[in-house]
C-alpha cells in the first residue's frame, strides 16, 4: 500500500504519541508509584516504546 506524505506524517505522529505514552508509563512504573505493576508489564512498556520508536524512524527515513 502506497501512502502519501500526509498519511506518513500522521502515522509517524501517532506512533510518536504511543511511544511517549509508553515511556511515561514506564517511568511511573520504575519510580514506584505503580505498586501493582509487574515485571512483565514493565517489559511490555519497554518493548512497546522500542517498537513504536523504530517504526516511526523507519517511516520517516522512507520519505
């Protein structure tokens, strides 16, 4: 599927927002404010941040 520049930009912004949300959640979890957050939840947040950031950079590079 071919995306135009506006669609790529909007998708990259969306991925950036999701990455930002996951890194904020991870920071809260690590700081101890979320007492009932398990180790696997923290790992999921870290993987989500990594995946969204990489996908955003790949989309931006392809332009």
